[in-house]
C-alpha cells in the first residue's frame, strides 16, 4: 500500500504558503507606513485556503496558451484593509501597531503549522521504520 505524501501534506503546505504570502503583505504594509497615499492590504486566510483547496479539486490544465489560467484568476484574496483610524491627512491607511500584531499572530500560526507538520513527519517515520 502506497503512502500518499501529497494528499497527507498538501493542504498544510498550502496553508504555510498562504501564511508566508500574508507575512509578505503585512511586512509591505509596515514598510510603507510613512508613504503618503499608501493603502494597507490584507489577505483573508480562510478565503485563500478554500481557493487553494478548490484549485486542487478542479485539476484543470491549460491546453492552449490563449486560454485563461483559472488558477491565477482564483488568487484574489488580497484586498485593501478597512482603516480603523481617522485619516492623518496624507491618505495612508496603515496602522503600525495593528500590522505588528497581525504579523506576530501570523508568525505564531506559521510556527504552529511547522511544528504540526514536523509531528506528522515524525509519526510517518515511526510507521515506516516500525518503531
């Protein structure tokens, strides 16, 4: 009986990739906190993960270069964040404290995912080695 590593890890690895993308977006927000007119962006993790799961289930491939690639069309989880502070006059919507908290929370969840996958790998090693 073959062990399906792809099926066992794919959703978790997709989640980690989305968390990494979310970290980049938040870091970009923090880096542009002083840029006039910059609008803070956010990534809805649940929406992005469900899109990634749907993309896996569809299994579509492009048969012609002129066809639309549905996989890139589905990656629209990034949106502008609704500001929770009054406009400071320069049009920037980044709240550095909020962004730092979101970055920390995302980082902790990423680390938890790494530990979870590590546990799964250790369990599979035990099953394979018979120990």
